[in-house]
C-alpha cells in the first residue's frame, strides 16, 4: 500500500487491500439499515503509527485498530474502518439528486461508475486492487473528540477469470 497525506488531511491511498466489505447498506447483525463501510488493511506497524500520529487540532489521530498476533510467529494485524454514505438531496428547483463518493469499478477493459443502487456489488466480487481517497471527519461525542474515516472516491479493480475476460465483450440477445 502506498500512502500520502494531502495538505487538507485527505489520505491518498494506492494499491490497498480491503476486507469486511459492507457496501450494500442492508441491515445485518453488525450494521443498521443504510450503514456502509469496509476495513482498510494497514500493512505495517510503521504505517499504522503514521496514521495514528496524524493528529487533528484536538490531538486525535486516525482510528487504527490492532489485533494481536495469534501465534508468536505472526505479526499484529492493523485495520482502519472507512465509512461511506449516499444522501438523497433536493436542489433549488425541487429536483432530487444523490450525493456520495465517486466509486469506479474496473472489470477487464470495462469501467463503470457505481451508484447508490449498484455499489453493493462490491460485496460479492473478487477484488484485485483498490485505490482511494479518504477524508477525515473530526467531531465530538459526549464532549470527547474523535476522528472517523470517510470515503471520498475509489477505484476498484476486479479479479476476473479467463472466461470472464473471454466473454466480456459478448452480450446476451434481448428476449
């Protein structure tokens, strides 16, 4: 994973790996209806320290989670929860529109910008690579400062097998 921190505090991340994806927003035992998130794998303790020490004016860094090693030979496992949201809005003319992160899926030689309705597909595909921009949201809960990570934009490259690649250009005839 390559990480840069922009002047505005946005994390510019390339060649990332993500796990525990919940792009669908469907309620389950860990999420309320509409909640969408995933975990970004932080590949090293050094990078986890960089994120934890990138502090806001209230002295709060990025919320990096550490799972201790399972065995003496293992290393600790570092992740960071990244949230995303799509919001329905009304413009000055009374027209409805949706705001949210720009998410692009690359599958073979095809690219598609995903919407609120179809972004859930990312929960079910094999992901080869991810690049993303993550912005901080700094706030207070019960008087205590916090920082959460929110997705600004993302490119997801799908692993495709040889048959998907072979038939990617073909479409089924209309019935």
